[in-house]
């Protein structure tokens, strides 16, 4: 019996070919005996490399020729980066599958001497062809880069394949093509790095191009990505029932739901190649989905907002709602237990997770030089950057488990947990030893002074928000027996559940809890 063969249409660029090859293999794995023939197709967007997309007339720069091949029956399915698809797709084509999404974040990659230039206040030229990034990144970089507030950040146009763009940060100083940094979609690098079998040899290419280059993984909380970024769209003809049935096996429902929500924002505020906003649906650990939106609509309106879809609907309060917000309570005084010199002597890890900005002793920035540094959120990131620390990424306020997941991204080439050091407070050692960071060196650098936290109003509250494990442990006995408890996701939520609290809900952040409380009153 002759094996069934499907023809897959794709762009010829290294990244497009690799990600299409990965789709082809997923289909072969799902349907043993299925053959996939790769068909390379040239697009206008690939042919014209010296003009920004915003300067080209028309649209569908990367899809028109591929769509034509599919409509005419020259191929049976096509693979696109979903963010390249316009909202108005040909009626005779359909979205047959959306596989599991890769990391939707952006990544910034810098020239080897970037710290020297920042320290001297020489400013940076950073390449990107995206109006969204040009809108969102200057204010972020001014806070996230060491000495960023005394450097000018100039964003310049950038086109070309991934390897072409990466080589521009290695051009010699004085070269017209030299850039201090570039910004790319992390998903593209992730897929290239996974390629060890095609003739493109993506991993080998990236190992060469990324060696020793400083980088930053941009947090979705501050720089949401383009709608659909990180996802692939596999299209087929709407009347091709056979191919539709084959594609269904690799469709990932949560990814499809996320990109549907993001593309609804495109329809609401206006998209296209001039789009100046980002929208990313972020699955929160046991806390529903948060749609993060930032930037400007087509008419120039600032549309920054967060839309939360909770997993479990909270019951309406019986009687008046009285809330107590631990995030606004006066924090306990802290006592340093380690100075900068002692920290330098103790640090063993190649990478350091600074669990709170105050976990870095005064004058401790030098101890982190040459280390890969991550933080819980962008607030801690910005405070460390102001001290001259290069921070590579953060957990976006979603907890230690999320941080562990992010740092396992292969293309980042970060060490395993056993080669990390965690800077935290005294008493937190056990928590770090039993989660995804087990094996890391845990260094307590400060202690929270013992005593009763600021609990005015706690005893009479019907709804309580805890800002930390230590706050919950110190004051939980003061809460009313029938109070409903809440916290952010991550370690605090896990700890409260382990304590046997059943009247509990995890929120993406205290802001969503406050909004819920205001609506419920």
C-alpha cells in the first residue's frame, strides 16, 4: 500500500524551514506511515530585505505567495508564524491546527562590550523592525539596563534572517552595520536551537553566534509580545477533510484559546505592520489567565491594561465585605546577616537568583559581576539595575516554580539548579530546598525581625490578602475563622494550601484581588 504523502508549503528562511520541519515530524509521529514533502516558497517579505515592512505597500508580505500555492492545490498545508497572519484570511483556507506554543517573550541580545558603554554613558543603538518594540522598549531599557537612566537608547530598523541580525552585534566598532543590541522573538531562537537534524543545524549556528553575548529575556508584564507570538499556524483548504483530520492530532487547545484572545485585541484596537501594542495571554499557576496589554492603539490611545479570567469564580460575600491587604501593611524591619565581602566569599554558583532586592547586601553588586542574575519580578530587577547589576530575566511575579521553568529554556544555556545560588532571607532555606530549585546553594543574607506584623483591621476582615509566607505564618491566627484567604501565585499560595486553608484563591497579583474586592462590595 502506498504511503499517504502531504506537501507542506513554507518560506525558505532557516527559521521557517526548521519550524516547518518540526511540524512535519510531529505529524509523522502522530500518524505513522505519513510522508511529508517540504516545498519551499519565496515571499515578497523575504525578497525585499532593505526596506522596513512599514515602508512597503500592501500586506501579507510573508503569506501571499504561500496562500496562492495552497489555494491552487500545489501544497496541502502551510506553516506560518501566527503573528504574521492578518485577521482577514481567505475564506477558502482554514486554521487546521495550532501546536503547543513556544516561549512568547522577546529577547534582547547585546554586543560584548555593552556594560563598558553603559558605564561610560555612551548610549546604545538597538535594532528592531517592530513598531510595538519601538513603543515599549525605551522606557523599559531605561530602568532595566545598568546605568540605563544616564544613557540614550536609540532604536533603529532591522531586517533579515536570524543569523544576519545576530552578526550585527559582533561587527567591529565604527562599522556602519554595528549595533549595540538587537531584539528578537525568543521562540525563533528556541526552535532553531532545537534543530540538530536538518541541514540548517540551528543549534550549532546559535552556539557560535550567542557565545559570551549578554542577553535579557524581556518580561511580559512590562513588554507583552505581539499577539500570537511564539505560536505556529498550520493552514489547509477548508474543503480538504482528509488533511483537516490529520492536523487535528497536533492541535493544542490552550494555545488556540490564548491566541484567540490575543487576536481579539488586534480586532479591537487595530493591528497590521504599524501595530504599536502588545497583547499576551499568560497562564497563571492555579490562578487563571491574565491578558497583559500595553502600548498604543491605532488612534494613539494608551491601552495599557490587564484582563484576568479566573479559574474559579469567587463566591459573593455574605454581608458587607471588609478587606485586609497584606501588601500595604508595614513590612517587618530587616537585619543584614551577611555583608558584601562575606557574600563574595560564599557565592559558588554560576548563576544567582536574588529572591528579593533587599537580599543583595549594600555594595554587593560587584559580587554578582560575571554571574547570570535573575529576580522574582521587574521591580526587583530595576532596583538591582540601579546598583549596576546586569539582570538577565525575571519570574514576572509568578513564583519560584515559574522562574525555574523559564531558566530551563535550552537556548539560554543556563546551568542546572545545582549550579545556582539563591539569595533570600533567614528561615526560607527549607522552602528553596524542596521545590524546583532543590540542589541550589541557598544563602540567607538578611533576617526579618520577629514580632507581630502590622495587622490593624485583620481580625474583622472577611477577605484577606497575604503578601508572603512569613507574613501568613506570623499573623494567620489573627484572621477570622471564616475569612477568605488570597495571595499571589507561587510559593505563598502553595504554602497556604499546605497549611490546610480551603477558603483560598490565588490571584495573578494584589491588583486583581483589589479589583475583585471593589466589584464585590
